[in-house]
C-alpha cells in the first residue's frame, strides 16, 4: 500500500511534498530516479529511494509495484512517461496511475498506455492565466481547492448510510458539488442529485483545519510561516 | 479595454485559446512576442500582434498599455517576467496583471513587481498529482472548474440587490462557495456568509451550457469533437 513516484524533479518533488501535507508518511513513499544527487534530496525528507530507470520492469519490480497503492509518473519526456505508464500498468492491473505530460497531444497516448489521470500543467497554467485576466478571486479559490494548505479542500468520499435517499445538498460535512454514479458524473443541479444512492461517490468542498485563519484577498493560501 | 499577452509560447497560447473560449473576441487580444514565426500563429487565430521585447517601455507603449483591461506575462524566465511586470505596472497602475512563474521562490518577487495574480504551473501540477494519487474524481472536477469547456465553471460576480441580507446559500444562479468582503475571504460555513452584504463579491460554481452533456468518469471535460 505504498506510493511510487517515478521522477523527483520539480513536479515530482512538489507531489511528494503535497502527499506528506495530506498526511501520507514519507516512509510510505518510494522515489525512483536515475540521479543519486536527486535521490539524496528525497532521502533527506524521509522517503525510500531507488536508483534506476523506471521504464525498466526490473526497476518497477524492485519498487514492489505489485503491492503499490498508487503510481505517479512525474517528469521526463512524454514518450518516456508513456513507456513508464505502460510498464507499470502491465505489472499491476489495478494500481492507481497518474502522469504528468508536457504536450496536450500526448494526453490520449498516455491514457491509452494505462494512466487513470493525466495532468498537463502547462495547459492548466494557460487556462488559469485566462481566468486570472478577468478576475483573481477565482484563481485563488481554485489554488486553495488544490493544495492541502489554505481554508478549503476538494475531496471525494463514499456516501454515508444516513445520507441515502436525501438530496446532495443535505450531505453532511461540507458542500457537495457532484456525484459519481455508474461511471457518470452528475452535478448539484441535476435530478439525479436530488436523491443520493448507496454506491454514489460524493465530490465535496470541506473547510480545512486552517478554516479559522484569516485570509486576505491575494492569498491563495495563508502566507508560509517560518 | 483590450487584453495584452506578452509571450505566445505554449502557456501564452493556451491562455489566448481559453480567453476566446470564454467569449473574448480575438480582435481584443494583442500578443507581444519577439518571434515573427510565433506571431504568425497568433495572427492566424485573429489576434492583433506586435513584434518586440515586452520588457521595453516603448513596446508596452505601442501596445497601448495605458488603456488595457488586462496584462498577462506568459513564459520566459522568471527574472524576465518580473521585469515585464514591473514595466507594465509602472505604465498602468490599475491594469489587472497576471504572470506565470517557473520557480516557487520567485512568487514573492513577481508579486512585489506588481502582479495581481501569480501562477506556478509546475507546483500546481505536483499538487494535482498528489491529489490524483488518492482519487481521480477530484482532479477531474478541478480541471472542469478551470477550463471553459466541461459542465461547470467557477466565476466571480457582484452580489445582486435581491440577494442582500440573505445567506450565501440562497444566492441565485449557481452554488456560492465564498464571499469577498473588505479584502477578506469568507467561506460558506462562516457566520459572515449567513448575511450577504451589498458590496460583496460572490465566488460561485455555475453549470455551463454543456451541462446537459453526459460525462463519464475519466473525462475531465467532454471529448473534443472534430
Ligand atoms: Ca486548500
Ligand atoms: Ca468547465
């Protein structure tokens, strides 16, 4: 039930940092990278490290991918990422795989290789720039939803027994925005959301522990402290 | 009331595409780039183009920055972006300025130079990878909130007269999640959100025109059509 991170560049490093912020113990995070120098940084924050080439089955086997909970392909060229994802998927049919890509045209390729989630930071950055050009509060809110710090977080969870039969808006805990049912998404305004079913997954916004903290306009997340 | 985009690389290009998806006419978008080849791509989608160096005041003056609605610094090195932002801010005290950075440590620098919003795609990508490692529905939802396509969008707007005095949850149109009041943010769960005031800005999730479209799990946004 460990997390494997293939690549500890800027993106992979940010992913590991954020996993730890989300409460994952560093001892549950195994970092694969070909560079010893890079791995020393991963070691220094408590991760398990493995020097090697993540495109090779032998490396993934040493990382015990058969029993991993999640696999992250972070960084490198898109064709390398596709190859890593394909190898990882061949060795574990059910592990959750996510990958970073640099070019939009490779999204389909990497999904076809077996990734559950493909993230394109450059395209997202462009989209956010466009949103920022018309108003900054939206960008601050989205940033807060994404990062573990700040005042809110977007989570997904199973429906609780007491919620079944009621509308999505009556779900406890936070502000429910979407349900996942039978492989489809339904929004808060749709008839399907008026009666929650037992096997639904709820996507909801929840206040975080920092929710009492004062946040000013322009702070996507609270200022970092010493 | 035009938009100036300094840099038409992958990020700047994505920003322009998304502005147009959000209904901004390409004739209102002025692209500055030193490369003629790059500018031809901008021309081909209908933008106004200006060949030059956006760090120079003369270039910004030719772009009529005094009357711009929004200025976007997209791409290039972080120190160049800081310089561009500083020049733009000197020439227009009130224009909305947003900028892309590549390294987290430069966020403060670029904000200090005068940017209203600073976006770090690499860090965001890492954060999203971490979220994807524990569940993909959250990442799909955040992507949908960011991009113009898909089923929902996050917007900011002024409070309407009929909403004043009521709770945030009774705001019409969408699902209100946060208010901006006196330079501070308040969430849907807070006492301040129980009575909306006249000058509040509301951040809310609204269904888009595509809201009737069926979306399956794994589709952050509907599949592109021919
Ligand atoms: Ca947060
Ligand atoms: Ca959308």
